[in-house]
C-alpha cells in the first residue's frame, strides 16, 4: 500500500513539474525579438522596440513575423511580414497584413508631383478600367506616398476625390519616413528628395497575390500593360 502511495505521489510531482516547464517554455517563446529589416548588423537582434543605429529604420518584430508565417500561411517573401504602421486617406491606422486576401496593385507617388506621378495615376486607372467588375471586388489598388510629411491623410483624400479614385477598391497610404523607405526597398523603388516639394523616383507598378507575394512589376510610363493585367487576373480569385 505504501509503495502504491509512493508511486502516485511521484507521478503527481512529475506532472506538476512538466506543467511548470511547459508554462516557462511558452513564456520564453513569446519573448519579443527585434531586428533591422535590412540586416545592417547581420543577425544581431534587440529585445526592445527602436530603430537601427545604422540605417535608422524601425526594427522589425522577428518573433511576431515568424508566427504570422506559420499561423496564417504567409511565406517569408510576403510583405505582410512588415510591421510598420500606416494611415489611409481616412486617417485609419493599420498594417499591411490587414490587406491580406486581396490582389494588391501598388505604386509609389507623391501628390504634389507634376511630372511622372500624374502619368502613373493614369496608368493605374487604365489598368483598373480593363478589369471586369467581378474581379475588381477582389483587388485593391494602393497608392503609397513617398512624401509622408506633406501627404497627410486629409491631402490624400482630397487627391483621391480630384482624380476619381475614391471608390472602395482604392487606398492611399501615408507611413513613417522609415516605413516608406523600408517598403521602397522591398519594391526596388528608388527615390530622392531634390527640393522641399520635389522628388526623383522610380516608376514601378507592382502586383502582389492575396498572400502578399510579389508576382509582377511594370516599369516605365505609358507602357503596354497587357502583361500586368494578365498577372493580376492570374492571381485574383
């Protein structure tokens, strides 16, 4: 009888010990680890939010990104792994992962541009016009400002109305300086401020599938957009 009691007590101790270890492991797995998205310092990580001491970009939450990729079926190449916060033309804050589930057609512009940007806007509207309504509902056209200081949500909303781009499938984004620079690097878009109200920049329209993976890019102004439209239709449910 004593032997049986001893065995039972031993088993109870073992179960409690394992439970404690499991809790500790779970807590350890939730430790937030941050890293420069450009990996300026190689694999170096930080335990607190902040910016990279080299490129000044916002540090990305590595652990959170890994969980997203595993839980929501997002690959390492998805832009939904980026953790920068943006504001749309309505002033609403969100992250790129909130766009998950729709085909994304993106371009980077600034509203005070008088040269290339109006032509990029025309190219985006031309692409939109050639897509059937039943597909449009599964597509989001995104205009990202490279001049977040000037392009406030209010200014972006006015620009959207002026250019007849205020339907639900159009979204204008204002980010932080570091967030915009980070996203431009992802799209291989180069831009440089050449005066307080003027920028030189690449002219690239990018197509992402509903999982946030880059599938096609159109470079140039007023170019034949047949391949771009084909790429959009291919990835749009």
